[in-house]
C-alpha cells in the first residue's frame, strides 16, 4: 500500500496553504486518497506553519507526524520541522544543508528566469509532484483550470513555472526518491470538515445561521454566506455570541431550522440561552468547535477539552443531545441527526467538533446523499381543536406549531408555565407535571442513541476507548500495537449524551484516549457505567492524536 507523508512548511503569508490546496487537488485527480491537516500559529504574518499531506491508494484519513518529504520555504521552517524527516526521507529547500535533499533556489530562479517571485509557489508544487513520481500533465490540467479566469498568459506563465520546478526536482531526485505514483482510475473526493458540515446543515434543512466570529468555527458561517444562493441558508453575523444564539432560537421559534457555531469562550456566553431553549422546548443546534483553553488558550490549535462542559451546559434540569462526529463522512450523518432529533424532541443539540476535524481534508467515496434528508415534526394545525403548546404526553413531546402557521395562538415563556404556555405558580400540580414532562423526553431520547463502534474486540485483552475526531488515529494505532504483539481493540463514542444503553465487555482492560488533560470521557464512563480505567493516553499540546503517539504512550 502506498503511504507517503509530505510536510510543507513556511511562514504565514508565504503561500503554504495555496501550495497545499493545489497539491491536494492534483493528488485527487491522480486517483489517490489524500488526507491533509494544518497547524499554524495565531498570527497573520510571520511564525512558522505547516501543511501535512498524506497520500495513499486507500483512504486512511488520519494524521502522521514523520515526513517522507519536507519542503521548507525558508530557513526558519527548515530548522523547526527538519526533525520530522524520517531516516530515509528527503528535504527540499533553497540551500544545500544535508545529504538526502534537493536544493532548488526557488526565489532566485523565479525572479531571474520567470521575471517575478510570485511564481515561487507554482515552482514548489511542480517540484513536489516530481518528487513523488506523479505526472506533470495532471498538474498542468489542475493549474489550467485554476487560472483559467485570469487569462491565457497567466495560465501559460504558471505552466512554465510548474515545469521548471518539476524538471529541477527530477534532476535532484536521482538516487533518493523511490516513489512512483502513476495515474489511477479510482476516484476520491477531498472535502474539508468545515465544508462537509456546512453542506450537511443545508441538506438537513437548516435555513438560518447566526454567529459571531471565533476560531475555529468561523469558516462555517463564511462558507454558508459565500454559497447562500446554492445552499439556501440565510446567515447573520451577530454583535456577539449571546445575540447569535438568541437569534437562532428566535428563528427556530418562528419555524425555520436554525443553528449557531462558536468555540469555548463563545459557548460560555451561550449557556443561559441553552437553558432558554430547554425551557421553551425550542429546537436548537449549536456547533461547538473545540480548541485548547482556558480563556483564549491556543486559538488555532486543537483539543477535546469541552466534553463535560457541553454535557452540563445550562442551569436547571432539561434534556439535551450531545454528538461528536468522527470524520467528514460521519459529519454528514451526525449533522442530519442533530437537526432531526432537535426537531423531534424540541431540544438543544450540541455538536462537538474541533480545529483538527474542521480544518482537515478527508477523502470520501460514495456518500449517498439521497439517503440523507430532513424529517420534519411540526404538527398539522388543521388536526387540532384546542391547541396546547405544552400538552402533557407520554413521551413528553408536545404538538409544535410556529406563530402564524394557523389561527391557533402560539405562546412560550421562559418562566415555568402551564400547558398553554402561561406563567404558573401551581407548585403542587402544574409545576411538577411540566418538570416531569420535559424529563420524559430524556428517557425517550435515550432509547434512540446509537451504541459505540466496536473494532477488533474479540480476542483483545486491552481496549482503547475514545470519542469524536480521535477515531481514525485509534484505528491505525491498533494496527501498530498489533505489530508489537499487543492484542488491542477499540470502543469509540460519537453519541455522548444521553449515553446509550451499553454493556462493556467483561475481562478487558480499558484505556482512555483523548485530546485533553483530564480524560473527561473516562470520568463520564466511570460515572455512568461504573467501569474501571486501566490507563489513559492524553495529548494536550494543541496537536492531534496520531497512531504513532498512541503507540509510544501505551505502556500496558
């Protein structure tokens, strides 16, 4: 199986993302699976950032740290990332600094032979295509399509630049580049987590989104705004997170499926409104894009530190749903599920993502979007005589209409209320019935929660237990540990509250794997299932979990 990891490194403003994006597209057109992720400092210019691209002939969709090829755009990037190069890997940089490397003076050649340093990035792409043994013609096709609107001269100049980088890299590759990637007939679609989420929300029937910019959630409202005509979602940048979540609640009350998105600090401001949605029984979807905290923390890095915060968000007792998709394919399923269950049970739903999941590019194949569609649960007003918004029912779900849908009066109140939605102080009767009605929805909802995914459980002595975006790294980690003759399996949660009815296999040792410091899932599982945790593998340096990290830190 082909498995090549390329790391492109440079400072902010040097075009690292441009190089990476074009290379990802070229790899996909070649017929290979590609997984890409970025790590970058919280600054507009300067610093050193990286764009890692993993090429394989079958989807892996998990990160690797060690580089087969490191392309460094400046000396600082070379110094920072050179330790990532594998023993048999190569460096591509502007100056000769080691034996196994290709030295190409990109800046000097672009200025002297092409007339402008702007062509450095296209030369770099050509060099990388040559280093991994891909076809120049495929890259030329991608570049022609990319620059077509800028005119024939721009297209021609970029093709010359790509060809120059390709030729120089092929000359430098002699004896040190073992890779050859001929064009395949297979087809994979590369899609970023944030693109999958935005598209999935539109498919789920979302018609309104309000948000206040906060990394790493900002790109969601940006994508929906840029594609408003195609996706049909009206967006509004609110003055703050409190306004954003309350706008979403208002839109939902008025009959539109609505959501908001934020990160930790913004979510903290939304907590009171989550209780409002719980009390008024208004459907609401919140995307919580995690990053390291507390406070501002590391705005451009990743973490899984808000699990218990999300589960316990909001004062008082009311049902809510917490989901955590594993990858781009799962995002489509979980976002559809979030909107449908929010509507069905008239509850707030929190979808836990993170910087790694949203910004990474996954390869997907054969997503059957026709099987994904919204299910609506609004009541038919013409079948109701005496409408009671908060009618007590066996499962706690009351008939829901929106104002103006018919002649029925639709009322709601954040105070405790009776079945018509009017404030009540009937402590011995109505209050008790309303509290029990809301919590009855929790019991019904719990019956719909899917069990965790199991992998290689039979014959395993030790089980790695994770949640959300850690799934693919854990699966690959299992393969590495089995190479070390360690019999290990996986249990992985993506539906986290309410937790499902589930029996953990007996006579196993359970290891918690999380992108946080305190093993929050482990604490939750001990509390809800009473299991014993044998050990934990925590990563809390702002970088994503990898199979190699799991292998190094497993000492069972």
